[in-house]
């Protein structure tokens, strides 16, 4: 398993965990202090759902990219082995 796939899996797990977390609590903890009146600037429920879905979509994209990276690496390894065996370097 290549390092790229391992990194993609770890980051996908982080994104899924962030998607499962309470988005409103995360907003109050990390973003509310940026506003003078946080109650007036609190995102709507639709914005919170959108953020949650973006975390899940990001996790899916990371896993897809990691699998594509691994497939490309496997193809390159196979081509290298074929080239070496054709020249008797096996």
C-alpha cells in the first residue's frame, strides 16, 4: 500500500469524523469569536447541512483519488517489471 493511499484513508477518516460532529458546536467553538455579534451571524440550518455534506463529499473524493493513485502505482510497477524481464534483468 503506497503512502498516498494511506494518507488519503487517514484524511478521509478525519473528514468523516468532522462530518459526523455537531456542526453548530464546531461553529460556536471556532468561528463565533470572529464576530462582534455571533448570534446574528450564526449560519442557517441549510448552511450547516451543506457543510456536513461537503465533509462527506471530500472524504469520498479523497478515497477515490487515493485508489486512483494506487492503481497508477501498480500499473507503473507492472510496466517496470515487464521491461526488466524483457531485457533479462529479472
